[in-house]
C-alpha cells in the first residue's frame, strides 16, 4: 500500500479521490451500499496498477533524497578536508614565527598580549596560537580566567 509521507502533504491531496474510490469498492465487496460503478473489476485492476506505480515513485523519491543528502555530506566533508590541509601562506608563517619568538623571549603570553605586540586582533592571535598548540609547538596553561601559552618542552 502507498505510504502517505509527512514530508509531502501535496501527495495526500492528489491521492484522496483514489482512496475514496477504493473505499467505495471495498464497501461494495462487503455488501455495503455504495454508488454503482460499471466494470468494478476493471476499476480494481486500474487502482492496483496506480497504487503500484505510486509506491514505485515513492521509493524512487526516497532514494533520490538519500542520494542528495549523501552528496551534500560528501561535498561538506571535502570542503572541510580541503580547508584543513591548506598550506600556510608566507605571511602566516612569518606571524607564527614571530609568535614563537615572542613567547620564547617572554616565557609565557596571552592572546591579548600578543595582539598588542603584533598589532593583530585577539581572535586572529588565538587562531594562530591554537594552530601552534595543535601542531605540538606550544602548550596552553589556564590560570583563573586567563590562558597563557608557553613553549612545549
């Protein structure tokens, strides 16, 4: 039997006349009063063919939806992987080297201290510090609410 999906309420509207006709045929089979139809067996066969086609279409739509979702997921993971493996530019390497030199000179610094020294935004400095931490060059030490970065030994 054809499933009426919550996703596609317009399908239900299109199929309602067919469902009413099917109910009328079922009533006729059980001897309940209904409107008279010519060639009831032909109508039953046509209804069965229509319902089988509708179920096939519904299955195909679900497969298409799954394919679209999987394709979107693949695209997103590809973009994420591509952005992660992006090599550092020249400026980024210079800034990271300056951060390393400043932390080496002052022993430990916060992102705010570095942003003032390098004339960068605090968030940009935090990004660079996190990248250096992920690479295993720096370690983060939290003291109260401040996060200090120092060279890993």
